[in-house]
C-alpha cells in the first residue's frame, strides 16, 4: 500500500480515534469555545517576508517539481536569495504543502463574496447545505493545478511529525466552510457537521487524485453522494462516533471500488 493510500485510511482512523476539540462559534470578536467564552482565538499561520517570498515563488514550480526541496531551492533563487536560503523553512517540503493548504483555504472567503454576494439573488436563496457543497467543491478545485502531485504531498502529510498539523488544517477548513456557508448552530450538531465534512473532504480529495474525467465531474458526483448520504443519515445517527464511522466507511468503500487498495 502506497503512503498516500495509507494517509486516506489513517486520516479516517485518526478522526475516529481522536477526541473532537471543543466546538467554537465565531463572532465579531473572533472564535470562542462553544462551552466557554474564555477559549482563546485560533492563531493563524503567519509568514515572514523571506518565507513568504520563497514560498510564493516556489509554489509556481510545484506542477513541475512537486512539493520538494528542488521547488524550494528554485523559489529561493527566483526570489533573489541564495538557494541555501530555503533552509530557513525548518519543515522543508511540508512548509510548501502547508502554504498551499493555508492559501487555498483563505481564498474561500473571497470566493464566498463573489458566489454569495448581495447582487447574486439566486445564491441568496441557496440552503446552508447547498452552500457547504459549493464551497467544498471550490476548495477541491483549488487542487486542480497540483492534483498530479498531490499523492506525493499526501505521503509527506502522512508522516507522524506532520500528521497533527495536517489534521489541524483539515479541521480549520471544515470550520471555515460551515461558517462561510452561514451555519450558526451552537449545539451538539456543531461537532457532527464539522467532523463529517472533514472526513468527506479528505476522501473526496483522495478520490480526485485518480479522477481523469473532464472537469473532475466524477469527483463532484462523489462529493455530492457523500454529502447526501450524511444528510439522509442525520435523522437516525445518534452519536458523533456513529456519524463519523458511517461517513468514513462510505467514502473508503467507494474509493475501494474505484481501485484504490485501502
């Protein structure tokens, strides 16, 4: 089994084993713990000027060289630094992967304004679930230029030293999507919504790496089916672990039918 395939399975397993963090709601003052308003706000990933210059330049080399030290070295050179300057990034290639994850996630806010803006009356009538689907799909499309390199990235993300950061970023993505979709729930469904979406996104992302259909329409169908299954199961699933188990198993079974040995 390849490292990237192990990541798909281990990610679902990790989500099932790891206790969910305290849920948070967002206000004008930031994130607060669902159960305690004293919960500190999440700290965003920030980059120094040198890191930003190297990473943004290196990112243009990812389609050809992957998320690699070679891409970082070329990025340093393009940014006007000695190639050895890439060593200022202690996590090496994972720094470039995290840059992709963070920047693509942060782009969603701008896309939300375009898709669900005041002038777009049709979008205003969309349900929260429909908005979640559209935002999730937009984020998946953020991988299209590097999708042929993404299994390499998944193999790096699966390493024990990087798994916590990878899962944290996945959690932030699920939270952002529900928030941007207009979800304002402050009840136990906060947990199930974000946990199930995180699992669905991870399996859809893995599915996309093998999708050769035009415009990735098979991935879009895969995403829709997983979201619809969870929606239908919502009325009969009684706990977070049952919900997650159903979502993970459904996604993994489809991937197995697709030919992935997981």
